[in-house]
């Protein structure tokens, strides 16, 4: 099969599409014929070597953690899906024509392959971070720094579905997108505390940092205590008493996958695609992801065998 591989850590140019042996489903797993694969910030952090101490790889490795496709092998003990079922989920090295998923759920028929591939990591991260924060409940207010990206937009919609008011930062060009999701938009940068005070006169209960641009101290000022702030991108957050959650720091919440599918079917979750690239142009996709300021998720389309 064809797969997106890298034989050394480095910039996006280390990514190459090569022929590799097909994987096969083990107990509790399914194999899929991949239709689309998601590109997450963690993907380029792994590829660059930034994560090699906490997520060591045996190189060469296949890139990617999120994918959607049609089940063609079902491992022992798997229930609820069968050969021919469309699913989305997570595994290791899934940017390929065939991939093994460890965590998965059935794809709603009305959800596109690209939307499905865009969901797993953002949904899991959103569920995990909101859980760490309480989770927020109806009547409370959540501030998300970086609300237009994959994690921020899903976390906001999960919270809004539970009756939580959400204020989100984004570039002005993404403010209409935030409003379409039910998020009250504001801009990044200095003066955030004053801007938020004008939008939430009764105060903000919790804050989530998905941007990692140094806003944690100001987020703590806004909510009043560090224990009500969580970051997924600023590893200096604990210096200020806030939480950081990421690879290996907290139990993962893959119960988010069926929840996301259900919310999508109920009209409570919209999935925006920032851009799509063919597998052969994955280096461009990684470069775009590294640049930030996205409106939704980046997806790779995978050629069929």
C-alpha cells in the first residue's frame, strides 16, 4: 500500500509517499480502507522531533493519528461494526491506503469522509479538557483562546450543547465563523481582559487555551484562579498554577467519538474544513498547520488502491 512516511525528524520536506506492507487488525481493532486522514498540530510536532522524548518512534514511521474509511477487517472482540461499515477514529500511522484503528465509531451517513477524518483528535481533546475543567455546566461562561481551530471549535460546541455560554478569540476574519457556531467572538492579544469584561459583565468561570501564545497569565486574571485554566499548547502553564494536558498527561477520552457522531446527527456539531490536500502534497498540509490561524481542520485525501 501507499503510505505517508518519514525516515528522519525534520521539516515538512522529510515526508514522502512510499510503498509499505499493509497492516492487519488485532484484537479490539478494525482495519479500514482509508478515504481521508486528519492533520493535527500533534502530527507536525511528532514529525519535527519535538515529541520524541514523550512519544518515541521507530523510524521510518507512518504519519498521522486520525482517519476515516470503510472497515475491511474486524479484530477479535469488536462489536457494533462490521466489514463495510464507514467509521472514523484514531490509531498510529494512519495516513495510508489502509490503517488500523484502536478507537473508532460509526460515521453518520450524512457526514463526509473529510469531516469524519477531521473529528477524532479534536473531539477527544475537547472532551478531556472540558472534563478537567469541571466540566462547565449550564449558566456558566467559558473563554476559549483559539476558538476557530479544530479543538477550540469542537470544545465550544460541546459546551454550548450543555447550555454553557462561550466567548472565543480568533482573527477578525474568523469572527463570522465563530458566530455561526454560537460563540461570542473577540480578538487575540493585549487587552483581552478588558474586552472580555465587556462581553461577560458577570465574569468568566473557566478558560481553555488552545493557541499556546502566552495568554495563560491573563486567562488566570480573567477567571480569578489558576485551577480554572487549562492549556493544550503552553507547557509553561504549570508555572502559573494552571493545568496543561497533552500526550500521556491525562487519560484519553475516546467516549467523545460516539458523542461527536450523535451531536452531528442532532445538528449540535458543525465540522469546518479549512483545507484539503492530496496525500502526495502532505508537506504543504503540514506547513499550513504549522502556520496556525486556521478556520477548521486540514485533511488529506487518500487515493484508493
